[in-house]
C-alpha cells in the first residue's frame, strides 16, 4: 500500500483542489497553461460539462469546461486573484476543495511544482 499524507487537525492536508469553469476549450487551455506556468497549480485537468444556473434572473444552460487545479492551500489567495484577473466571466467560479488525504509522493510533487 502506498504511503499516505497524514491529515492536519481539521482533517485536511495543506493541499487542495480549486475549481473554476470557462465557456470553451480554448479559454480553458489558455487559463490552465497560465496557471501552471505561474506555479499556482501543479496540474490542471479539463473536463467538458453542462451547467444549469440562474444568471440575472434567467435560467441558463451552457456547455462549459471545468478546470480542476491541484495546488497548496497557501497558494489559494494568489490563485483566486489570478483567476479573477485572467478570466472572461464577470463572476467566475472559484471554489476550494480541501484534500483530506493523498499519496505522499504525489503531494510532494504538487508541493515542488507550486514553489516560487
């Protein structure tokens, strides 16, 4: 069995996944590349999704791309600001999901890739 990263007092590691969405693949690829190049995320995965939501009192349905960004919790504020600055949406989704446990080798790699 692979070694697992121990959790902290709140049941989480110092790592997280940050979620955001874009309107199309080109925007998703550009934002993903910029995030990794800026060392704000070690890895960004892209998935096509279908979103239903209310915007300005209208029910909307839109194809989107979800970006799942693997990073450290101490990089969240800088990443959130980066997304707000570079995102095409007026109000982009920026959600942090704590990683409660994970492969120690993988999390060490995330750590190495998100150092200044």
